[in-house]
C-alpha cells in the first residue's frame, strides 16, 4: 500500500506578504493609541489614576491568555483560519472601544483587542509555511519591523486624532485598517493544512483559572487605595484571588498538557528569568504609566500641561529606542553574554528611574530618562529570552517562554496598578492633580525594585556564545 504524502505548501507572493505587513502596521497602531492619550481618557471618562492603570494593562492580560492557545489552534485548524478569526475579534474589540460611552465598555473593548498579541506569531508561522527559509526570514523581519512602525505611527497620530476629531475616531480609524487588512489576508493568503494532533487538548480549566487570577489581582490592586472605605469588598476580592491562584496552581500541576507548566520553575535558569522579568517589568511599567501622567499635570501646579498630541511626540524617542534595543541586545548577548547585557540594562533603567525621582522639572528630563528606560528594558528582555531559550531543551522552549510571558504580564500589571494606586491615594478630594510627592514615590519604588533585580542577575550564567 502506497503511503500518501501531503502536497507541498503553496508558495506565496509579495502581495500576500504585503497584506500581512499591512495587518502588522494597523495592529501596531491600534495597540499603541492608549498610552499617549491615557490622561485624556481619564478626564473624559472620569477615571481615577488607578482605573487608568487598569485600562493600560487590559490588552496585555488577554495577550497572555490567548498566545499559548492560538498556537495550538493554529496547528489544529490551520494558521490562516485562526489568524483571520482572531483579527475579527480584534476588529470587534476596536469597534467596541470606539463606541464606548464609559470605562466598563472600554475595558471590554481592550480585552477583545488583546487577541492581536496571539495573532502576530501566527503571521510568522504562515510565512514560514509558504516561503523557503531564507525568504521567510526576510519576510518575518519585514512584518516585525512594520508592526513596530505601526506602533510609532499610532503613538504620534492618536493625540491629533483624539483632539482634532474625538477619542472615538482614535480607535475607529486603525480598527477599519485592521479589518481591511484582514480581508486582504483572507483573500491573498492560501490555506495551510492542519498539523496532525499530538493527542493533547487545550487546558481550558487552567485558562479559566488563570483569567480569574489575573483579573481579580487587578481589582485588588485597584481597590487598595480605597481600603478604608471599602474593606469588605477588598477582603472578598483578596479571598477570591487566593482561591483562583491556588486552584490554578493545583490544576496546572496535574494537567497532562498544562497551559503553563509550573514544574519548569524548578530549573534555576527558568525561575531566575521569571523573577528578573517580573522585577524589570515593574520598573518599566512605572515609567510607562507615570511619565505621561506627569506630562499632563497643569503648568500652574508642577507639570507641563501637555496635550495628547504633545505627549505622543515626547514618547516617540522611547518607542524608537525600544525598537532598536532588540537587535542591540541580541548582538550584545552573542558577544558579551546574557548576564553582561542584562546587568547593563538594569543599571541604565534603575539609574534613570532614580534620576527622575530627583529631577523632573524640564521636559527633556522626562524624554531622556524615558528613552533610556525603554532602551534598558529592551536590552534586558532580549538577553533574558536568549538566555532562557538556550538553557532548556528545544522541546521545552515554548513552555519556558509561556512562563516568562505570564510573569511579564504580572510585572506590568503590578507596576502600573501600584503606581496608579499611589497617585489615587495622593489626590486630594475635589482635585484631579496628585501631590508631586506621589510621582517621586512611584519613581523611587520602580527604581528600587529594578535595582534589587541585580541580586538575581549576578547569579545568571554568563551565557557567552562561542
């Protein structure tokens, strides 16, 4: 009996790669519109700083949940089919965000938009399936670069659109571009055959419990500044958080194919990467949240009275620095070793955060420090990913990466929510301007956590590639 072989994949042309590139640009733009306009959104929707911090990380939470599942669905049903459906969810989320009359609806829109985090890796899988290795590397580089470019475009354009038209159009325009690009991908990209199943299913209980854990953690951190007025509500959410977290740990330890294999944490290289990722992301998120808020403080107080357009312009150098940090971190890890690059990044970040706490009276102080923090964070993340990927077996790379992804989200969530809680607690009744000391406290706390990560970094292997 003659064995049947699968037909070779259809080779794609430049038009299909261009459609993926257009999808990357529009997705990057949609992902980046909240950061420069967060102070504006807080005013228009009457949000507290803590609620603004929750809005800032909602997209990341969905990304942490969707990414490990998207790959399995892509193998099971075909990458193109899953990609198109994920982007349809993103489109719905963008439309919900554009029409949102209040914070709860906007949070729902951001939650749906987070599906784009799982869609970008599927684009890379499709490119590798339909192009030779050399051409696929070039195409992946182009799509990655266009996603970064889209983020820069979103950072610059969100303010002018929100101020010139409305916050609704700020979400609507990139969403329409996402939907148009998705239609092009659906038309131009051929179907890829599903990969035979390995017999393992989706860890739905683990996914549900992890979702509950992350969302409840956000609610606990948001309610913390109001603990005196709502002690019962905060206590109930703390109990619920403990129950979700304990249930998730129990399920993941017993699951045949866990969403996040916690047993990997027994390996020193993995737990060190997770601890470092968490601490560094706490520092990064402190600057990511506090700097735009400080730009927005009125000039008659102690700030700069910057609008959303100006804030986007001031944040652009940091976005550029983050985009070049990846290649620089990769080259540095190859030549000097991962530990040296991580240490340099931590020193740069901690020094910049503590400098901001001491000196923040001029716009250039914030621009330079935010750029240095973005560069240092990018160096650290790239070097840690390299270190983790080379310290485990090839078959365990995905498991280790999922652990780092979850701790990254936790770091950003905790950092932003704590800084939001600090500003909320320091805002006098009847005012929307926090005390300046709250920003100093936030920068010092973020800088101290980042500096303490040096104690873990010094125990890393050098990781020099010969």
